């Protein structure tokens, strides 16, 4: 009877070690590796069919936004961080974006904070997120519009 109890205790300890070890390996090695792979894959070519939706093929004027940091919806302490660059074809829009910087950041924060970790991890939805954010920003601009949005950093920890 005592040997069976010792065997059960040993099995439970081994299972706990496997679970904790698997969690640590997944969190510290596999997840960062998957983001690294994603970053090297790059973004879709602007000559694709979606280029017409997001703006012209001309380079335009970049407007770098301050980094976005937030806790996504239903997060258990995870932090989402990204850096975005807006593209416009008009200098007056650049000036207006500067004046409305706080409002633009608030629009982006509000939109992204409604997304869960799973939604933010879904790479296939990023083009949709870009389009939605550009539409929301353009809805408050009076001097022109943002033609494109580039995500230059996307981190979930």
C-alpha cells in the first residue's frame, strides 16, 4: 500500500515538472520564435489587390505616431505594444495630425483595447485592423485623409 502511494506521488511530481517546464519553454522560447518568424515574413506587397483599398501607390508623407501600449480586452496581465506610421499625400493633413495627435492616439487605443489577445495574435486580421483604424482616423480629419497605415512593431507579452 505504501509503495503504491509513493508511486502516485512520484508520478504527480513528474507531471507537475512536465507542465511547468512545458509552460516555460512555450512562453520563453516558442512564442518569441513565432513572432520572430512573423516579422521576417514581411507585409503583403502594395501592388496586391488590396493596395487600392489602403491608398495610392505613391510613397506619400509619413507621420510616425508615438508607441501604443495597452492591456487588451480580457487580458490576464498581457501587454500589447505597437508602433504605427500613418501615410498621407497632403502637408495640411500632417499639420492636422499633429494638432489632433491625442485624439488619433485615443482612437487607436480605443479600437485595439477592444480586441482580445487571440484577436491580436491573428495575423490574418491585421489588414482589417489597418483599414478600420484608417477609416476611424479619417472620420475626424477635416483637411484631407490618411491613405495608408504601416505597423512597424507588434509585440504581445
